[in-house]
């Protein structure tokens, strides 16, 4: 099964062959349970292809029977909803899935490769004085998303892209298969900041900027954000090393 953005219908033949060619073309940029490759399409478009692994049995049944949409299909359909609300995310090109005996196997999400050159991982070891404007802009961007009833449930450093020019900071979100489209209050909104890397002050500044943009109490926003952050990173540190100086 394949779904193609009408704008990229001219790539159908290439997209239909992509699963067979995937392992031998392009450049691998992420390779864990799922794999990401950057590939040049026949028309010269630089595309990002995410191959989702075969789900575990229960999820395989859930996705195959339509109880819930597969991750790749959500990743293909959600960008349109974000772009319609003025939230930047890479343009979707196609969704491809393979099935065996009616059960979902490997699946692929193809999008235009973002031209933004930075992620928030860069803030992990940033010195004071280098991130204040970025924190303020990030808070405002997050507030804009939440005001438009878009909640990214994996709002982590690698999923927030940014650049800066003479107009200021610009952001885009990726890995958007886990989203919620509903009103966002102060508790849920601030809690999503808990996964961000960086100095404690960077998180606090982001939370204050977010609260100010939404008309919330900044002190309350900082309390909620830091409580959620402390809880998240305390749990995380029990199973994984932390790659930046963590201030709790």
C-alpha cells in the first residue's frame, strides 16, 4: 500500500521501488530501532526517509486491524494539519507499507528534507549568555503551537529544528507521529518542556517566555516545568547516561 502527496505524484514509480532500494541508497543519519536516510529523489528533491521496524505483536495487530493508525501513516497525515495552522514541519511526500498475511511489516515515511541547520541538542553544554534569545523565542513558538491546539508529545531536542536570520529565530518540528490536537492548558503545556536539554536557566527562561506569551503566571509555569523536568530526568538517569550537565 502506498499513499502519495498529489504534488509528488511524478515520483510514484520511484517511490514504489523505494522499499527494495532503501538499504543501498542515500546516507544513513540515524540507525537504531528505526532507520533514517537522506536520499536524492530522481527529480533532485532531497528527501528524508524513515523506515519503521516491524511492530511488536500486540501493536502489529492493533495497527493492522485499524484500531489505531500506524506511526508512519500518522507521520504522513499530521504535517498537513500542522502546516494549515502555520506550524512549520517538513512537507510529506509518501507513506509506504508492506504487509504479510494481512499484518503490518516494515513501513516508510518520506518527506522533504528540512533545510534548518540546528537542533536543541546544541544547548546541552551552552554557556550563559549564548542562549537567552533562543530560550525566549522557543517559549513563544511553543506558546503559538499550543494556542493553535497542537501538543507535540515528544517535544525533545532532536525533534525541534531551528535557524536564525535577520528576521529572528525560526522553528520546525519533526517526528510528529505522537501529537494531540485539543486545547492545551498550563499543566500540559509546561510539562512538555521537561525533555529539553540544557542549563536549568535555559529551561526556566523558556517556561517564563511561554507563560508570558499565553497570559499565564510565569512563576507557576516555572514550578510546573521544573517539577516535570526533575521527575523525567530522575527516571531517565536510572536507565541511561545523561549527555549534558544536569542541574536539578
